[in-house]
């Protein structure tokens, strides 16, 4: 069975916008080989980025394309479990990062992220 890997929001955006060169070789290999999921918070963060003008592509279009192209799925760990885990992640003030990392923890997944703070504090984060 393939390893379960979650993708951070910026990775999702780069995959859809064709910015694969921004991904590390290791990240590209995991995306090609692993079973891929995102936290529902990634969808919410995409919506937020669209609302503030930092993203021009509609979140539903992004997620639909990645479901089709790389079989990306949304993690269904119970929200209460994720929030309980997120409360203990005091190393970040970013609520999106807290919940995205907590979702990966709850699912027992690696997290592909370029975010240095996440990688320094979550041992299953990789780039």
C-alpha cells in the first residue's frame, strides 16, 4: 500500500498552476508515488487566498482538477480530533497551519511543505 501523504496549500497551488519547478525532487517523487490527501483546511485557505486577491483560480476548480489529475482526496478525520490536536501546536500562530498539520497528525500522514517553521516542528513534514 502506498504511503499516505498530505499536501500543504502552496503545493496544491503550484501543481495546478504548472509551477512544478518550485517543488523539490523529493516532493515530486512523493506526489508521483504516494496516496495523496489534503486537509479540508486547504480548501478553506484557497478560498481565503481567492477572497483577498492572492489567487485567481477558483478553489473548486483547483480541487476538481487535482482530483482528476492526481487522485487527490480530502482527509475525513473527525474535526473534533483535529482541533484537539491543533490546540497543542503552539509553535505557530497561523490557524491554517495548525489545522493542516493536526490533520496530518490525526491521519498518520507525512506533510509535503516548503514551510520551514512547519518542518522544524513537525517531524513528518518533508520537502
